[in-house]
C-alpha cells in the first residue's frame, strides 16, 4: 500500500511540474495559461454545480424517498444524483409506478439542466479562457520579437532632432 501511495504522490508531483514547466515550453504555455485564466470561473461553476446537485438530491429524496431505497435520505440521494451526472439519468420503474408525473419531470430536468445547459457553461468558460490565453501569448510574442533576452525594444521617435 505504501508503494501505491508513493507512486500516486510521484505522479501528482510530475503533474504539478508540468504546470510549472509548461510556462517555459511554447506548446504547453497556452494550455497552462488557459487553465490559469479559467480557474476562478471554473471554481464558481463547480460551486453552482454542487448546489444544483444538492437541490436535485433534496428534491429526489422528498419525491421518491418513501418508495425508493436509493433516495431514502439525503446522503444516498446525493450519491445517486452524482452517478446520474456521470452515467446519465434513467427512469425507475418504481418511480414511474408511484409518481409518474414527478418521475418524468425530474428525468427531463436532470438531463436538460445538468447535461445540456451546465456543460455549455463549462465549454464557454474554457473557450473564453483559451481566447484570453491566446491574446496574452500574442502580446508577449509582439513584445519580445526582435529583442535579445534581457533587452527592451527602443521607442521609435518619429520627430527626432538632427
């Protein structure tokens, strides 16, 4: 077990080093900058997703807790909702038998809200951060073109006296 923990720690260390070294390697620089620009918005997105997941689990526990053991309390309902995010929502026969309208409602709300709308938010955050990273990369390239390391480009003076 200690060997597996050591391997996991070393792999995590190499992953973190990739971000540090990624600032120096041109192919990885854009990816690292994209993740840096996207981190605050992704944290807010994750918090919103977690709140949505908790509300959905609470609704499932209230609607189906008396009939379905997977939604008997909040903990199992939260676990079931998390697996729905990973695997997709399906209609339970028990839920359809006891509360058909609510089962269809929660099925469509879960699939539409969590898969379509929130995934588009995630993609939009990454695309916006990628554009910001590309602009920063282009600005840095313009700033350093033609100058040796450690030197700054001279300001062009159009009206110099003779």
